[in-house]
């Protein structure tokens, strides 16, 4: 059926919501008890993608099935779950140490195009951060008012109100075309020595905030159910081809986890809001390959240790995501690029936008805290860098080497090797350190948390290396982080 026919009869076979028609067909539901993945079961597509749904269809009386099967009544969950799964651990990024360098930059900057300094524009961000020696910068203004000419800085509710009616004083017409104007300013600021990146921040005050980078299209959380009802349409947009208005060419970073959701504060005593922090970091298989990072530093703060079990990064990784550690400025004034703001270091072939995007896709990056912008880190497992997905025979021992420097000299830091469940499995102190990992019977992640030896606080995080059992290595990812080219 076509779009119009599905609007008239949304539950008919072939329409996106046809799976919900099974709720009205007892015979169809009964077939799920015998074979949840069989064609007679109306939920077979979901059962094939969600092991919890499959188990509860076989045994509805099982523990937790009331909430699991309740997902089937949410049409947006269906839209979130049905797109083709693209897990990141089906390939491993290519790497040759001789062709990669460490490039430092700022991810997550704001201007007067949203709620940054009044009358500031992306070109000013790029100019300032370049002058301070950064290699790249991403401006990610909130998408809420992309199509409005306004600034929404808190200072607008003052005698400066009329300054906010037009966001861009230098080019007033650009206030009505912010998304295109940001791209033009980014292209004008980029050359061999610096890359300016256009992005946006998807902003839900219930689910959380997300940065989208390198994409052609933009979506506004506040004009649909994504603001407070469901993230389903966001995930559908993220999976949809860019040529048709979707975000299929974008990379995603989860921003400052745990900082949003006023509802959580109200209902926490009775169990909390299930939507808190991106639906409790519910894993979305279709998004995994291009969901590349999570902020561990932002503004002047360290976010990670406030998470469940002491680490938001470990918590999200335990949910199944394959995320790297991002240091974010999230700056709303005009000191973009200052050393008292966190940064992200990409290990890339060059500063070219395509190479920076590949480094993000590969999770080949690390986060440095405010005041530690000159800290550099190298981590290798089996001679492969952070972000690698290493499939090796179970029981094999793999060497880990790590080194730290600051301002070009050795840095004596305390290194914590973290794995599943935020367990610290080894520690070391010094500018260099070696350890040994053993391949287990399931996939495990390993990342380094670097602590200042004097203050004891985290000052850097590596992105993980994933180690999984298997007889042969994974194929190489293609240029955009997915697919396969050859064997490593």
C-alpha cells in the first residue's frame, strides 16, 4: 500500500503500524507462543530484533514481561526498532600508525544563532578557535530556533531585548537561514590548517540533548513528540536517508548525560522517569554504528563519575552502545577555545573534514579536561589504537601499552583500566604503562581513565577498545565506519 492507503488504514499489511494490528487478533498473538519469529506471529519483526520481546512472547508470565510487552503498544517504539540493525562491532577501523596524527579541537559550541552570546555568529567561533591553535571546531547551535531569526540568550529578557530579534547583526538576512549560513561560514573558515564543522544540538528537556555532526539535514525536538513523549521519531529520522530529509549521514554524540529531565526530579522517589537519559540509554541497533560518543567533560565540569555505578560512559557501554569519550566545551559566551574548557583529540589522517569524520566513526579519539588541553595519550591493545574492535581466539592474551605526555614532556598520571560494569581491573602510575588482557567468552570493552596524581580527579578518558572472542579477525570498516573491505 501507498502512503495515502496507510493513512486511511494504518494497520493493514505493508504499513509501518501493521504490527500493531496483532493486538486485535487473539489468534495471531497465540501463534507467537509457539514461534515468535514465524510469519504468523504479528510481532515477528520485533521478536527478531529484541530478545526481550521474543522471550516474553514465548512466556508472557516471565519476569518483567509486563513492561517489555508494553513496548508493543507504543507505535514510536516500533519505528525505533524496525530499521535495519547496524552494530558497530561487525568491523574494525583501519589503522597505520605512520599516517595518523593527534588533532585537538572543540566540539559543541554555541552562538547567537541559538542561546549563545548575543549577536555572535559561527564565523567568530571559527576565527577565535583557529587563532588559539585548535585544529577543528564544531558549532552545534540548538535546532529549536534554526528557522527563526531570533537569539534566545537569557540576557535577551532585559534592555537588550531588541538586539535579539535579529540574531546576526553582520548579515541580517542570515538570521532567516541559519542552517545554510552556518555551512557557508564553516566552508569559508576551512583550509589545510583548520576545519570548521557544522552541526546542531537536538534538545529534549526530558530525554536529554544530542549533538549531530556532518549531516545535511536538521530536526527540531520541540516541534514533535521527541520533546517529551517518545524518541521513536528521532531514531527514525536518524536512520532515514539524507536524500529524503533524514539524518542517515550524521554522526551522533550523547551530551552531558543526567543533566536534563525535570520530571525525573519529581518522580525519582517512586522509581524515576523511564525516559531519563535517553530512555535509560536503551540500545537502538539501527543507530549504533553512527552513535559515536558520549560527553565525559563539559563546560568546566567532569560529568562521568555522576553516572550509575560511578560512570555514565561505562553505563552506556554496558547497555550495548559503542561510544567513545568526548570532551565538550558547550560554551555559550565568547571565550570559545580557551584552555579552561575541555577538548577532544582526534587521531586522524589529516585535518580534512572527511578524515575527521572517519576518526569519529572509528572512535579513535579521547577527551581531555579543562586545564589539561596539552595532555596527549596513546593507547594500544595488540598494537591497535582506541576504537578498535578486536576479535581474537578466546583465552589469547593481548598486550596493552599506554603513554602520557603533557606539553611535550612525560606526564606522570594515575591510569585506571576500566571494563564492563565500571570495574577497574588494573592500575598504573607513570608516563608509560603496560598490561595484559585476556580474551574472554563475550565482548568486553576496555578504556583508560586518567587521574591527576595530586588531586585524584579524572583529567582524561580514552575511548574504548572492544575485545570479542572469535576464530578470525573482523573485516575492516569502509570509509564511513560501516561495511567491510578486507581482513585485518
